[in-house]
């Protein structure tokens, strides 16, 4: 059994320095790793990123993150990423990482993702160049997630997790205005997760959404935006199973 702590949309700035650290300091007692599902800053400035880095540095558990749209707002995502990495955070974009946590070999594949909508109500690669690029960018993010998840299949991972900012399913958007669903996620992310396989998918972004959902392929999805979970982090328990190529049941998340 592995305990996965996760939160997104903490939107930290100079005036929130130290706000979450007391709760994060308890992580070694209740979790084996921490996932950060994007929108860690308010405007994506290096100053805000340093606040986040101080909040999550040296926690005693591995920390894996993706950036969110807010972390891109100042158009310096590379600087934000570098600051977080200097604090020991593994920041992913179309990449995967493997770590030992709670005696379990865990693989995490991550991307910010993007919008576009869901089956039956989604944008298509048609018309103006800007619309085509919108959809192509979403597709590139999903493709990066798929290939990074697939790369974990050959690395003896007992648990595989998909970490995004945008949502892969409409289930976890329930509570948001339907008109903005296309800006909150994309079915392409769920296709990538179901094609490559995962034990859990974690995202943020939808502040008025719902915590629990599932892909059509049966992968559990959790919206961990802090306004949704209403605490410093949620903890999900997953059963480790045999690596790819060996018969084993799928994990379960609370």
C-alpha cells in the first residue's frame, strides 16, 4: 500500500509564505510522496516560485509537480521550473520520473495539459490557424502524457500515476458552469491515460468542481484543487501490483 498526498491550485504569493508548511511538515507521518497539480503560484513570477520552493523544500517525502496556467502567466515557466527543481521538486512536462516511496517503485508521468473539451462537445482542428494550433497544442500535451506513461511500463513500476493540471474527464468538473468545460480540460488526456494505462490520475484547475471521477477505461481520477478538497492536501491509498508483464490486479484509490 502506498499513500499519495496531492494538492493543486495553492496559488501562493509573498503574503502566503509559511501558510502550508506546518501541514506539509506532517507528510512523513501520513504519506509517502506529494503530488502538486499545478497553479502553484498566482502569476508565475520567480518571487512567487521561491515562496513555493520554501514551502515544499526538504519535506522528507519526494515531491513531484506539474505547472498550471497561472504558473505560465508571467511567461517565465522555465524560471519557475528551475526554482522549484532547486528545492528538490521533480517538475514534469511530457516527462516521467520513477521514485521509491513507501517501499514501492512509483512512476509518475506529468503534463500541464490544455483545454479543448470532451467527447461530443470538443474543439476540432479546423478553420483558422489559431483554432488549429489550440487543438494541436492540447494534442501535443496529451501525446507527451501518453508516451511518458508508456515509458514507465518498462521500468518495473508497481504503481503508475498520471499528473496533470487540466482535467482529463468531465466528471470532476461537475459544479463548474458547463460553458467553460472546454477551457478546463480535454478528452485527449483521458485517451492518453487509458491507452497507456495508469492506476490513478490527479489534476487540479477546476476550483468549483468535484473530487471523484473516472475515465471511460476505468482509471480513477481525482480533482485535488485546494478549493475542492478544502485542506492542505488529500491522501489516496493505492495497492502496489506487479510490474508490467506480470499478472496483477489494478490498484484502488480512496
